[in-house]
């Protein structure tokens, strides 16, 4: 299934994308796409529905973040060896873990705000993993059983706040609108191998990122097992698994950063595309 949330900001309704690419209303069956409604039993119930019998959503509504009421937005840094190299950082021996604040979450096509006085706002296309079955001390061998599905994420980053102002990376990662998610949550049964997915990103039509998840340093089962030793994972938590090379910071000889009035377009094979316009934050 391709699950989504549609409607005005803060008033999103749950939906399903049918085989014809039309949005069907799920609000008669679940109140939202998130939390306990992503547990295996709930997803199994939704999978039994006849999509054609669900109410058709007219027009072209705004698509919201594909997961609501997110508890934790966990990110993995330097998880592609070639991205670590372009960042002049060593390939990590253990996963580099940081957070994006949940207030950064926005829809896949919402505007991305360039923070006040920012000169180094950057892009990062990533594969997102959404937890469906919670747990602690999860075994790597059955870690994928804990996955509800996958989505596209743009891990927008302000590099000066991330790397030049002391403290942790979190400061540069969590500005409002720095976490576009979606357009839809593709359930695990529709993604036979999450480690064979092309992912790409363009700015104003120029392709900067063109990678594949086969080159992840730490694959998804290892990440889930590792994170579950640090914290309990809960339904609706999101893990952003890292970005391939091609970020603006890594452009040689002169880095390239985002300015207001540009367009980012990005996607992951089978998981849909995002398109964001950059605007100056008020």
C-alpha cells in the first residue's frame, strides 16, 4: 500500500493511493497514519480493504507528511562512504546518530524556508524507514519485521549551524521545514529489497545527487538493532538513513548552497518524488 495524508497543514486526513494514482479517503477506517495505526495488525486490516470502494478524494489537495504524530525523528550521518569522503570526514566505525526536531517536519511539496542570515543551507536526499512494531534490544536478524514502510526524506541542513558553531549537529538539522517527508509511506511488502533503491536530487534542474542504497555503510537491520540498544523504538518513529554524495557542501572547488527562489526535486525509486521551493524565512 501507498499510505498518505492530505489536506491543509494541521488538518491532514489519512488516505491511500490507488492503482490508478488517485487518492482514496481512509478516514472512515483510521483517524490518522501514525502511531499504533502503523502496527502490523492495523496495516493488515487496511490491506484487506477494497481501494475502489473507498471515497475518492476530488481535485489535487495538498499532500502532507506521510506520517503524523511522529514521536522521534532519528537521523544517521555519514552512512555512505563516498559522502563521508566529500565531507572530509572518516567513515564511521559505528552509526553517527543525531535528531531532527519534529517541528521540522513538513509535506513533501511544501516550501523550505532558508533561515535568517543563512549562507549555507544544503540538501540531502535520504531513504526514510518508518517503525511499525516497537521494541528494545531488537535482533538484527528480525529487525525488518519492525518496519511499517519506507518514504522519501529531504534532510535539509544548515551547515554553519551544524558544523561551525559548536555543540551537536542537531542545531543545523532542525530548523522549521527542514524535514519534508513523503509523498507517501510505501508499506514494507511493496519494497522487496530496500538496499537496492536509486535515489537522486536536483536543484533547478541540475542533478547533484545520484546514488543507490546498496552502498549504505550500515544497512537498515543493523541500524534498527543499534538504535534499539540506545532507546525504545515506537510505532511511527522515523529513521532517516543517510545521504549519498552530491550535497552542496561537497561541490568542488566551490561549495554550492541554496538561495530563496530555487526548486529542489528529489526521489527514491518506487517511493515517489518531492518538489520544494525555497523561500526566505520571515
